[in-house]
C-alpha cells in the first residue's frame, strides 16, 4: 500500500495506537527514569497523547503500509516524550536518546532487509555521523548555544533523515537551526527574563526532522 493509497480506517487505527502508546511511554519513563520527575499533570498527558496520535496518523498517511513505518512511529513517540522532558527539565536523557538510536537502527535494518534498501541503511549511518559531527563542532565552538544532549540527539535524527535521502538530511539539519532560532526569539519575547541558553533546542530538532519526513519527497 502506498502513502496515497492508505485507507482512512488504517490511518485512524494507527492514530488510536499513538493515543494509547503515549501514556504507556510516559509510565515507563516515570518508572525507569525517576530523575526526570514523575508523571506529568493530566493536561500535559492529554496533550502529549493527542500530539502522538496526530503524528502517528500523519506518518501513516505519508508512508503508508511500508516496512519503514514502524521506525518512524518510534521516532514520533520519542519526539513527543523527549520534547516534553527537554521543555520542562532542559535535559535529553542519555537512555532515551540511546534507545531512539539503537531501536531505530534495528527497525531501519529490518526495513532495509525487507525492501531491500541496503544503500538507504548505509546512507542512514552516514547521516548519523554527519549530523553528529556537525552538531559536535557547533557545540564545541559555541557551547552557550547547544548542549551535549543536543549533540547526541543529532546522531539518531541524522540516521532517520539519511535513510530517506541526502536531500532530507540537508533540509532537516538546516531547518533544525531555523526552527530553533524562531523558538528562541519567541521564548525571549514571552519570557523576558529567560536566558538564551535556557531555551530547549531538542523540540526544534524534532519538529524540523518530522516536518521534513512529512513534507519533503
């Protein structure tokens, strides 16, 4: 089934799956990562569940019933949860970033084997290295702008972008800084006492990557 042929019932079913997956992910994070606090408020949990459901539906509509869908649904779950943690704690926990990288690599490897698309998998590995090194250089030269958590997050995001293509890797990497800049300006205007280093960059990175996945052919 192609992206354009995905049936409404199929898309709705995966949207419901996202709605159910979000609270489960939050329970597991609260259980195994107590350092990031307990469960969020009901309003936040409802918001994250709706956001995850919307991303599941959009990604299903975009990718259809393809072997790579599972990997990008994992990206959606982790995007919402890591963004939530980063916005509240200004932290991207290593276990969650590593989970996104390792599990994502496993799912993309399965996709590459089923299609088959081994060149895509090699491109994904190259994308992880390229985006990680790019963020590492920027993080070392301007430590006030990027944290090491952002640098580590660049590896799995580069992997996901690279699997789709070089064009997606280029636009996803570039848009991460554009969206981050816009978010920083907005936060500075809304909260005049905030410092630029306090603005979470992780949500901007995820927004850019998912936007590219959904919109760039």
